[in-house]
C-alpha cells in the first residue's frame, strides 16, 4: 500500500513536470519519474520482508529483503543519473543555440506573438 | 572466367577513370575508349563459339544462403547486347574527349560514372542469376540518376527518371523473387528452361511485375515521359544511356524472358499492345518537336515501342528481326545524338527553328547525320532498311489470329511513315535549306566529328555486307525461341510484300514531310490533354503533401504532444492489465509500517514543492529533499546499499543541476493556465493508475527463487557477505559493465555538447557574466511569464 502510494505520488509529479514548457522542468520531471521507477523495482521484490541482505555472524537476518530487485534498482539509479546529466547538458546547450530554455519558442511563433 | 575478368576490369576502370582525368584532363577519355574497345574485341573473339551454342560461363558463389551467385553467362543474346554496350561505350568515350571542355571540373566524375554505368550494363546482360540481374539493373538506374544530375529542371528530370525506373526495379525484384520461389532456384538459365513455370498459378503475377520493370526501363506507355525529361543530361550521356543502351535493358529483359512467357496470352497481348501504342505515340510527338534532342527522344520512345511489339510477336523470325533492329537502332541513334551534340556545341542551339543549311559548314557531320537518318527512315542500303524489312515480314506472318497480323502490320506501316517523316525533318531542317541569318558556326575539330561518323559508317558497312549478321541473329532467335529461323538477311529479296510496304512507307513519309508545316500546326492546336510528366509531378507532390500531413500530427516542438499519446497508451495497457482477470491481484498485499506514512507525508510536501517551484533555487532544494526522502525510504526497506547510492547520486544530481543553472535563466517559463490544468489532470490519472497497478501487481509473493538462492549460496560462491554487492560485481557483472558504459557514453555526449562546436571556441564558461547575453529580451520573458 505505502509503496504504491509513493510510486503514484512520484509518477504524478514527474508526469506533470514533463508536460510543462521549459527543458529544465522537463528534466526535473524526468528525475522524479526515475525515483518512481526505482521505487517500483524495489517494491516488486515485496516490501513485507525488510531484513538487510548482508550476512552477519549469525547468518541471514530474519525476513531478508529480496536482493535481486535491489541490485536492479541500484543499476537503474546510476543510469538515470547519467541520463539526467546528459539531459541537463542538452538544456544548457539549447540555451546557447535557441537563446532560451523554452524549446517551444521557434516552432510556435504565432503563439508567442499572441502573448 | 574471362567474363569475370572483363566485368571486373570495367568496374576497376571506372574507379581509376577520375584519376586518369586528373592527370590527363579530357584526353584521358581516349584511353578509356581504347580500353572499352579492347574489351569489345576480347568478347567478340568468343563470337564463333557463342554462335555455335557454346555459352561462355563464369560462376562464383557470393551469398550461398540466399542463392545469390556471381554467375555470368554469355549466350548469343547476351553476346549481342554486350558488344553493343561495350562498342557504343568506346565510341561515346572517344566522343567525350572533345565534347567536354578542356579543364572542366566535372569531367572526371562524369567519365568515371559513364564507365561505371558501362560495367553495370555489361553485368546486367551477362547476369545468369535473377537476383544478380536485379542488382545490376538498379546500378544502371542509380548511375543514370547521377549522370543526369543537374539543377532546376534537370534535377526534376533526373528525379522523375530515377523514381520511375526504380519503381520498375522494385517490380523486377518482386517478380524475380516470386519466380525464384516458384522455380526453387535463382539461376536464370535453369528457370528459363523450366516450362512448368509458365503455367504455374504465380505466373500472371510474375508476368505483370516483369512487364512493369521492362516498360518503365524502356520508356513504354504510360511511363514514357521520363525519357524526354532525361534529355537535360549532357549529350554523351543521352547518347549512351538514353538511346543506345540503358533504355534497351527493358528490351533485353523482354528478350530474356521470351523462352518462358513468349507463348503466354497475357504476356503476348500486353507486350504487343503496349509496344504498338508506344511506337505510334512516340512517332506522332516526334513530328512536332523542334528541340532536336526532344525529337530524337520521342523517336527513341517510338523505336523502343517498335522493338517491344516485335518481341511480343515472338516468332523466331520476329525475334531475329528484333535483334537486328536493336543493333541498327543503337548505331543510328548514337550517331544522331552525337551529331546533335556537335551542333549544340559548335552552333550554340539545337532548336530546329534556328537551324538550317549546316551542310556547307559541316559536310562531315552532315554525311554522318544523313546516313543515320536514312537508316532510321529505313532506306537501302543501310542496316535500318534490312531490319525494317524483316520486321515487316515478321508482323505480316505473326502467329495467332489473322486480324492480329493485319492490324499490327497496318500500325507498323503508320509508325514507319511517321519515322520516315521525322527522320527527314531532322536532316532537312538541320543541314539543308538556307542557313538561318545570324547563325555563327564554329568549325568542329575532325576528332569530334569522328565518333558520329564512325557509327554512321559502321551502320552503312553492315548494311551493305548484311549477311555477316546471319549467324548471330539466328543464334539469338534459337536461344530465345528454341527455333532457328534460318534467316538470310539481304538487301534484295525480290518483289515481296515487305518491299511493297516499304514503298508505301516512303511515299507516305514523303507526303507527310511535304505537308510538315500543316501537320505541325494541326498537332499544336490539339495540345495533349494528359501529360505523363505533369501527372507524375502531380502525384509526386500529392504524395509529399500527404506525407507532410500525416507527419504533422507527430511533428511538434512541444514535448507534451509526443508524451500524451505515449502516456495514454501506457495508461490504457496498465488499466487493462489490472482489470484483466489473469493479471489481477494475487496473494496478500505487502504490509505497511508506521515510518512509511511519515515518509509519504513528507514526500507529498516535497513533490508539490518541486512541481510548483517558481525559482531554480526552490526547485533544487525541493528536488534534493525528494531524493533524500527516497533514500530514507530505502533505509526503512532494508536496502542500505540503495540508500547510500541514492544519497550519493542525489547529491551529485543537485550539483549538476546547479552547474547547469549557471547557463540557464533564473526563472522558469510557465505554460498557459489551460495547459497546466490539462497537465495536472493527465498527471493525476497517471499517478493513480501507477499506484493502483503497483498495489495490485507488485510485491504480492514470497521471496523469489533467484533471491533465495543468492541468499543461501552467494557467500559460498563468491566469499562476499553483502548479497547485493555480490550480485552487482559477480553474478551480474556484465550488467554493471553496461551501466558503466552508459555513464561513459553520457559523459562523452555531455563533453561534445558543451565543449565541441562552441561558436565562441572558448568552451563552456560557468559564470553568468561571461556568458553571451540571452537572445530573449526581458519583456519577452515577462510576457511568457504572464501567459
């Protein structure tokens, strides 16, 4: 239940942002969607078992969490960071090329004129 | 192997041609001409064996899996065409040595492409594999496109030619593939020997496709329009591709497939009907054109139609006559085009209305043009006369219903009358009569006139000694129809019906020529209502417009336009999956704990903060906070590695965002309120759907088998106590390598974006002051804010 709410919350925020004008807000939305995805991956392993999957002296903890989705999520976090950085570089470059952060400017001059 | 050597040598020659031109300028064309003439001689040496029926073959497996082999075979038919391709190629090369201006920039490219075309055409006629034939066929289309080239109207003509012939090329591929599947092999000679293929259920489809290919390539109705359009090409190219060889590729295909389909009614009726119609239309239009190249182009269309109809008749006699006429046409049409090139070059115009009386200034050229015109008109003792006589005989004796022979012969006589008239028109209005006032004629060098004179004299010489052709023509008929017609070519056969018809043609042609002014006036009053090139352009433009229309819905700079459909599809799929019984909730939902609700409460605040942030500082702060909350959630879930990574990555992300903000405006651009409401609605729907799907589908089962195995075996297998770590670096190390690769690629991309192609050449500067001022003025920014 709680995992579902967290995923839904992050998805809603991310979806709203990527539908907005301006590359930076789109990137922010992408970051939120990335969080939503990693959370979903972890939730897929089941959030009922929350024991840490590190073997101590006495062996496996009680109710250990599924380690496989965690490994997937870890990879996902790093990759989404790489993409985020790339998107930000695109936005920064776009600023130099387009003269602004708003990608929708050049193709919609009529809208801009109407103000 | 000699075939492979000649073919490969010709392709190699095309590669070194531009280098030769760089070294010796246009004089290099002489060397190319000599090389092609040498190749002609080598193949001609195999003539006696080929005529006896011993085909020369070469075979190299190329793509055995696709039954595609580099297999070549030179039988009598291929021999005839190969000699035309190489022989005319040599003459055209020699002609090019004077046609192109000394030091012209394009000479190397053009000559290289011309030789490349010659090699492709040679490959086409020698290919003994259906797919190989297609490959060479397409190579000729493509090299034709580059050779026509040009700008403006030239480009339009080149495009029309390419699109029309490549549409035919695709039909050829489809037809050959169907035929190959039907016959179980792609070896052409085996396919042609398998008579069951002619009656197979697939045969009609194959026939239609192959005819489409032949008709487009050989400019038959209704595809004839591309050929006159291609006349914007330089004259050597018009001569070689669009008169003597490439347009004969379709004729060659018709010849080649006759053993299989020659007796099939669909094949026969289409080929005869289309051929005769094309012959008639071409001859009529040629009567009115005043641009010499256009006149000759329509003449070519007409002659190709004549050949097509003759092959359609399909009797051994008709096929033999078609073979003679193919040679005759190549010789006289090459002469005529090259003469026009000389005129264009030395007089500066090729418009009949501005020409006249050139015989006095250019006696050599007038002789060449005159001989060729006589041959085209079908007068003795030239080769054109012999081939036309034999063709008439073949039409008269056409197998099939009696009316066919009568109708076809009547139409052919009409075509021949037209041909005679436009031949006379060409010669008379160019070389005879008074010289137009104000026309300055430069003296053409003898080396320039030599080429047209050579082909003209060859045509006359073969005409006089025409029995030398007997073995070749009869051998062509034998490989094509299986019967040796025993044709004995001669200038004089006695008083036969064809001779009488020739008399009718001469009389009618003279009459038509005498009335030429009235005929032209009459024709011009009836402008053709339907023009192929306009119809083509209309269809082409309509297709582009339709494509633009279709693409417009998916072509926007607004990301939301792309994203909403994606979200809608994903949402629908997700909702469907939840509703669908099989995928519905199974097992008990995962339990929740107290700390979860605290995190959720804080997340609501921080996500709303990111969404609503109006300044970049606010956005960064709330974004970072959201990331740390996710890390905290991982701690609660018992995933310390995830939490650590998340903390690190979030910190890095915030740092990168701040760096990027130095280059970006301090305030955000906001969309119109209506769009914000729409986005909010879409976002809430997406959020609810994902939440429901997560609740229904995720985490409702025990530990996965793989997970359990890792927990029990990982330490023994790897010696590591942290199971997640062992998965990352041992069990799924390849995934981690992929992850690192993604980072490396992203880093490279970022470097390229920020450092390379920087107009200032100074690289990125991370201070606002140093950065070039943004182009948007404050008022514009304000206006956007208000929106």
